[in-house]
C-alpha cells in the first residue's frame, strides 16, 4: 500500500506568501493545510496532526514563539515538529530568529521566507523523516 504524502501545516498571516508556498509544496507531492494565525493553527494541529508545522515568527495576536510554547505545553501536541518561518536576513524585519533561538524554544530549526522556493522545499524535506 503506498505511503500517504506528508502533511505540512503552514501557519502564517501573509495570504500571498502562504498561497505561493502551498502551491509549490503541493506541486512536489506534499499535502498542505493552512492557518492564518496561532490559535487557528493550534486547532488544525489538534484536528489533524501534521508531519511538520511551518510557523511564522511574527504574527498579530499569538506570535510564532507563543504558538510554539502552547504546542510544546500540550501533551497532545508536544511531539509535533515545528520549523519557524522568518524574514531573517531582511533588514526591514523587526524581529529575526536564529538557529539558537529556534532550538531554545523547541523548534527543529528555521527557514528564511526570502529563500528561493526550490531551496525552501529541499530544506523542508530535511526536517521530515527519511522516506517521506
């Protein structure tokens, strides 16, 4: 029986970015769910636990860091792998993450939103178990 494609949940408040990334991920074979904020993302995780969460750092309301802490505090969600999405490297970004900050909060790592989409997909695949 063929293995089901990995499910990726994108939690980000920028609809244009979400649509572009979702389209790219679906085109290479991933299943993708989206949420426009932390609270909605947490509901999505509880409804259908994803193989990987791509979580924007800077969102109105519940920030990416706050969302990750809520995920890690909940026994039903704490095993979910989370990777931050950040504008790191963009001088306009008011808040940037680095590897240490991401790891300190319990994230598997971070991806730069400014990266080429193909490079992003390659990096996303590194966070998934082999064979997915």
